[in-house]
C-alpha cells in the first residue's frame, strides 16, 4: 500500500475553472509536505513546501492546505490556464526519507 | 544559469552493459540526489550526497553506484544493466538540509533491452 496516495488519478477541466487535488499520507513522523508540478518530459518544479506548523501556503494561483491531524493535503488551482496541464505530485519528507505520491494528471481544455 | 543539467537525455542499453549518467549543477548547491520515476509510481530516491566526497543510500540503491568527486557533479553508474532498470532518471540539487527545496534536472530516459 502506498504511503502517499493522490486523488483523482486524472482530471479534465475547462480553462478558467477551479480544481482541487488531494493527497493523503500515512507516513510518520513528518518534516514537510511538498507539491510539485511536472510537465510532460520535464523534471518536477516545486510549487509549495509546508512544515508541520503551516496549514496553508500560496504560490500565485496555487494554494496548498495541510491538515496534519487527518494527514491530508490539498492543492487548489484557481482560474485554470492551458499551461496548468501537467502532473501534480505530492511529497512527504522526513529527514532522508522522501515519499512521493504517484501524481494526478490534470488536463485543461480550451 | 543552466540550473541542473543531465547527460545523456536518452540511452538504450543491452542487458549486462554498463553506463554512467552525469548530473551537473551551477547553483553551488551542497546536496544532490538521484531518483528514478516509473509509470504509476512516485519518484524513488536511489542515492544522495550531502557534500563533495560523500554519498548515502536512498530507498532503492541496489544495482547503482554513485560518486561526488566535485561539488557541481553527481554521477550515477550502472555496472551491469538489467531490464528492471528501465526508467526515467532525475537528478536534483538543493541547499544544505534535507528539507530544502530541490531543483530537478530534465531527466534521462533509459531503456534496457
């Protein structure tokens, strides 16, 4: 069983709409929770990093939330653009342990 | 700044062949990492380095060796390639601290037949 799970596996939305991606983790303890954007054929790019004491972090149209009690995080994308089409990956980090989720594939259509 | 670069971009090997993947960064980062990414799975850490001359094992180190002779370079070696090592390999670098933001390279797609 994956220690970091993401849902949905894939998502299709229309340009201009909002969406929310989910990340659930079972790994303990915890240093930080990160979200990455990965364009097809490229390396991941960091969007947000949240420590245990933070419950929200924004980066432009991207807002990540963290509930350490329920071990859930979400990434909300506002007013989606075609360039948001990518995979979004959640990472749980503690020390030298890096547990990545399998990602959510987002497609934004015109 | 080029950031993190990886050489080669693509490679096809036959089972039993060896090769070295090169990662270079120009951000003066202390820490460097090698990951592999397989379909339907998350990225997995192979080896990492917290400084020149030091390396450490990650989650899936078997079948790989690494070296960090220079601060800006991190090499990943496959001594005897196996089909199970078919994957996309990503290098990353960061400032000191395993909680620091990581900057990824563009990846190397390796196929072992």
